[in-house]
C-alpha cells in the first residue's frame, strides 16, 4: 500500500474518533431552564391549569424549554417582580401592571391594570392585544423592563364584599373600603376612606372590622378565599374593574437566547392560555355565584345611576390625563378607535334575545 493511502486512512480514523468523542457534547440539545412567577397563589382555581400550561410547553418542546412556575411571593414580592425581570431574578413575570404605575406613569392603567373603572371587557382588551396594536404599544411602554410576549384576561371583579349595602353614591361616603389604583382615587371622590392592603390581609381586616368592605378579584377566585364567611353582601356588576388583565413579561437576554421555534411555541401557548381564560373563567364564575346564593350571601346590584356616574368620573379622569400625557393619549385614542370597530357586531349584528334567557 502506498504512503498516501496510509495518510488518508489515518486521517479518516482520527476524524471518526474525534466525532465519537465529541458527539456527546454536540449531540445533546440545549435545555433552556426558566423561572416564571405569577400573581396567583397556589389555592386559586386557575392555578392547576396554569401549571399545566408550562408542562405542555415542556412536552411540546421535547424538554428543550423547561419553565418552573412559582406562586405569588416565591421569588420576590409582587410589587418588586417587574424590576426583578431585567435583573434576571425572574425570567417571566405574569401579572397586571399596577405595580408599575409609579415607574411608567398612568399608561399602565390602560395597558393592563385591574381597578380601571368602566374599562373594556375581557374579550375587548384581549382582542386589542392580539388583533389590534396592544402588544406593540405595551412593548414600547415596557422596553426598559423586558419583552411582552403575551397576555390573558380574567373576568370582571365583584364590585364588593361588604357588611353594609353599597347601592348608591351616598352609601360610599365614610365607608372604610379596601382597594387600590384608579378606583381608589374615584372612591375617595365619593367620600370613602380608602385603605390599601395586600390580598393576604383582607380576610383578617374585614373580620376585625378594620374595613367595612373591599374588592379583590372575580367571583371564583374570591370564593376560594372564604370571604363569604365574614361578609353579608356581594355587589354586582364590577363597574370598577370590568377586566382583570395580566401580561407575560420576559427577560430580554433569556428571550433573545431562545431559538426562533421555541419563541414561537411559547407565544402560541400563551395565546392558547388567553383563549382558555376567556372560555373557562366565565363558567367558573357562574358556578361560584351559585355557591354564594346557596350559602345565603345577599347579592346587591349597584344602581344604574351610580354606575353611570362612576363611568363619567373615570372618563373625565382619562380626558384630563390625556391632555397632559402624550403616551397615555396615544394609547387611549388607539383603544377608542379599536373598540368602536370591535363593538359593532356585538352591539348591532349580534341579537339581544335568545331562547336561553
């Protein structure tokens, strides 16, 4: 055999040996391990389904995207979480934007905040994000914190749990009421004494008479907290908070490290979660309302006069804020235009009467 043959043969053996030795290092796919913290506690009705969302993502990614989901407060307090995302303490933050009102201004109320009186419905705000300009505008506003990769929205909150009837404007004067956000400002304009408490302190405060009434979340979530045990009434409808939106905020460095197919998978599954909440949350709330009735809780309807006046005061606040805040004005006018078009089939084409009424 020629010398050339042995050179070629030796080179081939060397290459095959090198490939065999390095196949373990290069043949294994990269595993992306993330942490997500939600605003939810483990006992809330949607928590198991939320965990299943990330189990599904891991399954569909064949284990390449492994996201551990944590309940409220596990990694950082709820008010600090937005700032922990750019710091890398948390890779995804799932919650509303009220904690960022101080950092990003009043636009947070329009983008994703409960306690925004007479705001859009859950379907409207979800459509604005996924069909309209909501995702783009939210990302522009959140550019210093991370990437907004999705959102979901729960149903309207109960107007109140209380031990006094809250039907008219005069019923609000002097009331010791737990709330926060824009609704807190409007409640003060009615003469209420507003007290801001974390959700975990509401039960004890109401039980001890520190507060006369409070709002928290939609019916199903509130039922799990046992608020019906310490209050006589619940108020409807939730004119103070018609929607309960939550964004998914991702760490920029972690997001940019994901391959395009995993980015698409994550976004698509979060969109599926948004649809899940639009379908399941109303039914869960309906079941909860039946539980309140059977328990003996009295359901009080807020007067039309008070509802109209709350909407008027909220609209006036928006007009004044838009006049002095350009970003708020841009978002508000964008929403007005989108909702005007979106509501046409719902208000005009969709019939009002049904054999199921």
